[in-house]
C-alpha cells in the first residue's frame, strides 16, 4: 500500500527565490484570467489554451505547476458562484509555488532551477533530511517562510483481528467488540 505524507520546515527566502515566487504568482493570475475569459476550468483545456500565453522567461516546470494551481482556484470560484453570484473575481495574492518537476535534493539542499544551469537552493534541516531518506519525493510547495515536501513510501497493510467500539455518554460508557468477547465491566459509571 502506498502512503503519501508531507514534511514541512521553515526557511528564510532569498531574493532570487522571492522573485521566482512572484513570477509564479503572476503566471497563475494569467491562467486564471484566461480560464475565466474562455470559460474553462478543466486542467487539460486550461493547459491547451493558456500555455502559449505564459512568459517564456520562466521554465516549463513552473508553467505546468501554475496551470494546476489556477485550475484549483477556478474550480473553487465556479463552486462559489453557484452559491453566491456576487463572488469576487479570483486572484492569487500570496507568494507561493508548487511543482512536481525540476527540483532535486542534493547535499542537504533543495535545489530549484531558475534558468538553464542557474539554481536557487534551500537548506534542509536534519529532521527533514531524515524523513526524506529512502522515500520517493513527489512534489514541493514553497512560500516565503516555509517549504513543504510531499513524499510517498510503501507501507505494510495490517489486518486487524477485530474491532472495538466504545460509546461514551454523559453518565456512562459502553464497549463492544466484533469477536463478542465479554468485557469485565462493559458499562462503567463515569
């Protein structure tokens, strides 16, 4: 069975990283505007219609991540307008970036490409490196103050021998099990 988890750590963003986060936010907003203009909200359609509009200065890894982020925002916007037609136009305000392409964990650092053969690095702490050792890293989410790295690992599924249910009421509690084994005191006064 595959388990997907995430590890988060705080960091202080460099000027290059802040510039990258700002560019990412800008291209998310371009995708949102294009999605509303052309009335699309699916990932594939938005990708086909807005990929050519995005700046060529930013790497393709980040363009795909921005389209995915914009798709989520557009989906939430469509859902909100059904409940309230006066919903404001969506806009990505916070600096953030998520991607599942192009990054690498190397020598205790998270390395992100800025341009071909130009990188920005985020130093990972010992806890994060310990958690990520021996697992498959899936994606990252960056903000100016934190980095969250999702990973997957294979886990062994445990088959339980039975289940135990406990009903807690105001003045008593009752326990029952699937194997119908009697409890010493199945109803306890609280």
